[in-house]
C-alpha cells in the first residue's frame, strides 16, 4: 500500500502567494504520512493575461516555485508530482511550456513531461480558450520509475485522448497522473467520466489533483475551475473525491489492484489491426 496526498488549490496570478499556499499543504500532506504528494496543473500561476505570463514566468533553472518545492521535498523525503508549471522556454516564437515534474525524495528531478494536447476550445460564447497561442505542445509520452510502480504522466486536456494512456499502460504504467485546471462547465459534464474511463481502459490507478473555485487575477479577468481532485482505482471506482474546497485529499493505493483488474479484463493485450474506413 502507498499513501498518496492530492493537493487541491485555488491559485491566483501571484506565484509567491501561490507558493506559500502549496508549501503549507505540502507540510500537511507529509504530516499525514503521504509517501507521494501531487499538486495540480499550473501550480505556480493561473493567468488569462499573456503579458502577465511573459512578465512573471521564468525558465526552469530560474523558477522559484520549482526550486522551493525541490528543497522542501529534499527535507521531507517524499515523492512529489508538481502537476505543472508555466515556464519560459526561449523558443523563437515566444511560447511557454506547460511542464509537469516528478521530484524524487532527494529533491532531484526524476522526470519531466510537457503537456501534449493544447486546450483550444469554445466552451461557450463567453469562454474561449486558445492554449496553443501561448504554450507550445510537447511531443513525447513519459513513463517514470518509482518505488510504487511506473508512473505515466499527463496534464489536464490530455485526458480526452485515450491513445496516450493506452500507450503508457502498454509500456508498463501502473499509475497515471492527470493534474488539471479543468474548466467548471466541461468538468461538470465530463471530469469524473473521463477519469474513470482512463482507469478502466488501462487497469491503472488514476491520480488527478485539480484546481478549484474562482481564480482571482490582478492582471486579468479570472476564471473558474471544477475541483474534485480524484483518486480512481483500476476497476473504475472513485476511491476519493476532494469536492470543491482547497485542501489535501489522502488515499491508499494498492498496486495489486492493477493485476486484479487486468486479469479480469485483459484488454491491453487484445489490440487488433483494422481496415478502413
């Protein structure tokens, strides 16, 4: 059994204030006996202003949130998934990275994953998102070894693309991470269903720490996210749901449940080549 802790946040566009919040919850997670702690997408800043993002984002080597969380992990001796950080990349077109980090108990970076699928959608007449205008997509699936099994990494909108998770599971993943800042409208309709589906299809544990509530901005209009950080078992049961308040959600995951689920329905080995249309 592995004790996990999902940190649910309501961040703003102030990275320093957000970091203080995260460090406080990390202390709670460690005090509660967590061996693996996870934070949501955009742990450092949630901003609708490209100008503000350009002003406050830093490169990976310079990002204060990443440095502080690595130092905190080294003191605590736990594994940490930083769901993602908005980072400068130095790319010629000026776009940022939406990058997830798996940090080992010594503070070292065990794995990095850049979000592959960009949230370019028209949620409603008043909510339009073009993530690809500000962030360049990654192009590489990432599987990381840990003491609690191989972990397949993803971020938020990736959850709608089942092929990514199937590929990770067939490569050996037993745990899937889906940190998110899920829109409140699409979240109400699809969040639980998508995460349960990804667990059922792969026979993996799914750990999905989320942003929640209204995210006030000094340099933008703000936005609302769905919350409901989830732990989903390989058979599809929702083991823990954080609801809509910020805080720390604890759960126990048992990797033997992966073998039981896959033994009952071994669909990962039943792929077929099809023709057409």
